[in-house]
């Protein structure tokens, strides 16, 4: 799986790098993720970081698995399995103490990342057809909380230097993770559909209402991690 690590501060005396040549992943990313009606995703909401996220992006979140199964496949049995799977994992805390970057993207590094990876691994082991990011990035991406992705190749380094300086006083952030949100994508975008509690695999938990259909999706959600281009 491709992994990138960039220093938090970039020397302003270094001349701007030449634009990276396009790759299959970067070309796909330029137009946004290829969301399809009926896509679902599983995410961790981080409301403590909402004020740091650039306008126009979904609320602050860390993606556990995107995309998951098509909404038509999430029946009572899948719902039960999800409740059992998440119920077998204890709640945990995530700390956000530093900024990291991919080309064109500024994000927060959630630590420890092991609990997030464990959830992703459990899901993809049970449903191997649910390939993270449709396989665009191989096995997936490191856990991350996207703050900004609006700058192009010529400006993102300088712009994100300034943005980091402005946001730095808000760190560190700590968020307790006690539930995972299931989102569904429809004509109006992403919406929250269900939530699954960690550490609570109660068999008598009532089933929620059916997932919203293609014409019944409403409200924005934090399920989508926006454009993350591949480094050449």
C-alpha cells in the first residue's frame, strides 16, 4: 500500500516543486471520489475538530472503511453482524497532536491508529469484497482526518504552512470513540443512516428503520474523505 510521510513544516526557501505527473489515482482524485448512489461507508465522527475543517468539506471524521457494501445488501443479518463486530471492540480515545500532508492535502494524524486499523481489518476480513477506496490506493490509506484539500500543486505548500500556523493553537485534541457511523450516499449526498456502539454487542438491540432509499437520502454526513491524490 502506498504510504506517504511529509514533514509538518516545509522550508519556504526551497523552490516550488515541479507539478507531479498525473497518475491513475491522481486523475481519479481530481474529480472527487467516484461515489455511486447506494454506496455506504463506516466512519468515526470527531466533533472536537469540526472547527478546523476547511469550509466545504464534510464534518471532521476518520474513515474506517469506504466504500462498504451497497445499501441493498445491508439487511437484518448484515446489521446484526456489524453490531456484533463493533460490539467486540472496546471504545478508545484518539489524540490529534500533529499535522501531516499528502500532495494537496492537509490532515491530522490520529493516534493511536491501531484501534482504527483493527476495525478496518475486521471488516475487510469478514467482507473482503469491500476494498478500501475501491483499491485506488492498493490496500488503503493510513488513518487520517482531512482538514483541507482545496489547494493545487503550485500553492498547497505555502497555503498549508499558513493554515497550520493558524490551526496549531487548537492542538492537541482528544476524542473518545464510542460508536461507528454507517452512512449512505444518494442524490442529495451523504447522510447518517445508523450507528453502532463499540463494546456493546447486545443481542436485544432493536433494529433501526430501513436504510434510506435512493430518493430518500437527506443531510450531510462525515462519511467521505475528500480527494487524496497519489504521490508520484
